[in-house]
C-alpha cells in the first residue's frame, strides 16, 4: 500500500498552463499581437544596448544602467513569451515539472534583479540632481559596475533557493495552473507536501528582499522631486525633471502592477485582475521601456539618428 501511495504521489510529470482560457477564434489574433510585442521588445532593447555600447557619449553611469535594464528585459520577456506563443500556435499548454521550475527560477531571478536595478537607477538620478558636485566622485565606473553586478547576482539568490526547495516537493494532482507562467503561489497550492515551513520562511524573505529596493526608489524620488521644486527657474526645473521622468514612468508601471499581483489576496474574484496585472509587468513593461527611453531622451535619439 505504501508503494502504491508513493507511486500515485509522484505520478505527475508536468503541468497545464491555462494561459488566458479558451480563446477559440481569437487565438490567431492574440498570437499575432504577442508575437509583435515580442519582436518589438527584443529589437528595441537590443537596439538600446547596441547604442549604449557603440556611442562614446553614452558611456556614462546613467546609460550603463539603462543598457543593463534593456539586456535584463530581453532575457525577462524571453522566459515567458516564446512558450506562450508556442502554446497559442499549437494548442499544447503542457510544461514539464522541471521546465516549470526552471522558468520560475529564471523569471524570479530577473524580477528581483529588475527591482534592484530600478532602485540603483533612481539612486543614480538622486546623486545627479541632488548632489551634482559629488556625482562624478561617487558614481565612478567601478562603483557603477559593482551596483549593476550586485543587482544581477542578488536577484538569483532567493529565487534559486526557492526553486531548489520547490523541486523537493511532491505534486500529485491536480496539475492545472490558472496562469500563463509558473509562479510561486500556484506551485505551492498544487503541492501535496507540507509547505507550511516553506511559506513561513520564503514569503517573508521575498518580501524583505523586494521591499528595500522599493523604499530606496521611493526615497530617491521624494528627494528628487523636493529638489526640483526648489529650483527657481521653470527651464531649470524642466531640464532637471526631464532626466528622470522616463525612469519614473517605468517605475510607476512596474511597481504599480507588481503590488497588485503580490499584495492583493489570491482569490477567485481577483484572479483575472492578477493575470492582467501580470501581463503589464512581465510583457508590456519590457516593450514600453525602449519606447519611453528613446522617445523622451535627446541623447538616445541623437545616437539613433547617427546610427541610421
């Protein structure tokens, strides 16, 4: 009996990602929409990385961080959209347990890294606007590299630990995930193992890991806005605010939708709202970033004009 129970508990080898439900006749239209988004996202972000690398006047901390953000979001959206596009095209929504855990690990690492990188970018703008005389000394090339590398590395710590812990759980059914990606909460709910200790440890750690970058970003922009408002001339205020307005738009979209997903309770009534909000911070933010930074930034537009 014990052997039979163990076999039943380990019988599930994959999950079914329900994505956006049964689209039927809209499937091709949704496929083309997400394909266009993916192409624009990858092309736009790679273009920004290429411009930052190839143009000498963009070799500053601000654009170094922007290049890192574009590289991160190219990887970020590539962990989600290719599988979703294949699912829409073939109708096969299955994903192996190992593939699901790998997607979660990469997705979680990049999500945490983006939180850290956005806070680093806000701190860079804080120094440039609030401490302009000390900016060159504080934000040198070595310190910029350390901040960017720390953002990439720190993002993988909690996510990898969580993914390794999830890999030890037993999944014995049901195997349907009402989402378009493998996330922490749905996987916990599908496990037949005792996850009380994991929830008790991982949830506060993840919260602590994401909260400080958000508070640093918030504090930086409170100081920036306060400094900008004290500038006497309107032209000076506009020039100072133009250097950080693009980043502020990105931060607002990213954290606004992120908090809707992870701070609101996971109930059936809010599940569709959570799924739509997830689309914003996982799919739409990466495609909006290159458009915002290129259209609202004179130096990027000038580099693009020279390249063309």
